[in-house]
C-alpha cells in the first residue's frame, strides 16, 4: 500500500468503501500502461502482478490476511471462467508478435481489456470483503454474473479515462 493509500485508510472519516473504490480505480487505470508492452504475453504477466498488488491493497483496507497464492488462484478463476475474456486477452497479446499491425491492434485493444478486467476483479473482491468474505471463502462461480457486469462497467471507465487522457495516471 502506498503512503497515500495508507493515509486515506488511516483517516477514520473516510469509509473503507470509498478507499476501496479509489484503490480499484487507480489500479485499473495503472494496468493500462503495461498493456502497451509490445512483447507478447509479457503484458499479461505484468498486469497479473498489478492485479495481485491491488488485491493485497484491498485486503489491507478490509483487514483481511493476504496470501499471494490464494489471490493468484482467485484471479485465474475469475479470468479463466469467462471464456471470451480469457481467449481475447491471450489472442490480443499474442497478435503483438505480428510486426506493426499486431502491435497497433494490441495497443488499441489491450488497455481496455486489461483495465476492465482489473476493475472487475477489484469490484468483485470489494463486494466479497464487505460481505465478510476472505480469500479462503472466495468462490468464483458464485460471482460470475457480477464479474461480467463489472467487466462491462470497467471497460467503459477505462475507455472514458483514455479519451480524457487520464488512463495510465493514478491520483492520490
């Protein structure tokens, strides 16, 4: 957790929910930058690391013990359970291997896909933690519909941020 996030968490006047929303938005927008890495699959590795760091920050916000392996499994279950998302992320990243055209395609589509997925993962875990859940009680199948809904919302949030020039920047 950054010093700014810790300061916001420490402020008792700020509800956890608002802190969590800020964490989610910052990490979703932050996951846009590695999406522009031209090396196929490297972008997915870096974005997964960002998603795990976001889960760590959310766990701290809600005083939930964080286990990296449990977080990694949860992310894989959410992303893998949505066949179209998992496939589109892999194909779009792999197409970056095609000189020029592939890199342009990846640069246009990957930021919205990865930012939207990061946003949706964050929103799912925010809801899960607020309802008293932990990493040990997480069941991806039970939140699939909510994840899909948040993925659409996340893509819209990231696309709007890109249009305004805010994507890739985080605010304290």
